[in-house]
C-alpha cells in the first residue's frame, strides 16, 4: 500500500518519499519487497504515526509512492563489499521509481555517514564534489553520488519540487563531529548547487538510533512548518 490518504479530487498535490529506515513502514513501501524497520519495537505501531502520514494529513496531499529501504545508502559504496545485500538498493538505484510526484522528499545519508567497518570505524568515503561525468568508482563515494542523485532527480521529475530532509544530528553517536559536519556541509553545498531545498531537522527524539513516536512527530512538525512557508498555507 503506497497511498496513505485517498485523494478527494484531481487537484491534490502528490508526493513521493525516497528514503531509508527513518521512512519505511511495513505495508507502506513500494516496492513492497523493500526492507522495513521494525518500528513497533520503539513504540511506532501504526502508519499514522509516521512523519509522511502526518504531512499528508496536514497538507491535504496524497502519497504517490514511498520507496524507502531500511539500511540503504545514497551511494553505491557497498559495490566494493563482496556484493553486499544492500548494493542494489542505494538511493541512486531507486531514484527512477517514484511514480509521478509533484513533490519529492529525499531523506537519507544517515547510513552513508554511519556504516562501520573493522574496529567500528566509518568506512563510506566522502569523496569530492563532482557535478558531471561521474564514474562508477566516484558513485561509490558520498559527495559525487549525492550530486548525481539530485542532478538525476531534477531531470527525471522536472516539474517536481525537491526537498532534502537532513537530520542535523546525523548518525547520533555513531560518528565523530568532524565527520558529521563534513556530511552536513556537503549536503548543504550540493543541494544549494542544484537548487534543492534542505529542511534541517533538529532535536529528533530517538530510540535505538531511530525516530520513535515522538521523533516522528518532531520530523513531521518541522517539515510541515517549512512546507507551509513555501506553499503559503
């Protein structure tokens, strides 16, 4: 099931979510084979508690598609990891499967920042800013992959408004502040380059490194505040 609110008329805006575990919920991802996070373990027991459901209800919008995959990276780093299970499910390999949205929410980068290797050291390389002619190797690093993602989304969905939802406490306690700041700086810089709006999310309440019921409300409230300004609601 991909729609969380049924449309009353053809004029309602439709939105899509391209995300990871923060946005996945059983029965509400498309494709339905996408991995989802077991939110009931941290007190989120219904889709109505998810941030995107609250946004849909408050804005009167319809969710076109929620292509979120728990554990997924923006980049293709895990191509180098002996055919990791997650390698085929990066954001840049799912970005062309969002339906026909008027608005696209990109909510990710947490796993890129936090995936750890030996000795619990983060392993996904930041890479360098690259804005064209990306190589397969570059797309296994974060900065080029994010640029490729935003560049591609603007071409695939030329009439859609794009938002990058950014957890400003990216990675919780899983990374050091320098790495966190480098990821946040890269997201702000690359989003600005492509004219993509960043919604900086502060103070998300979490359990087991994931938004709990209060955290989903935190996300929804801040997203709605930004949308109300943009759409003059």
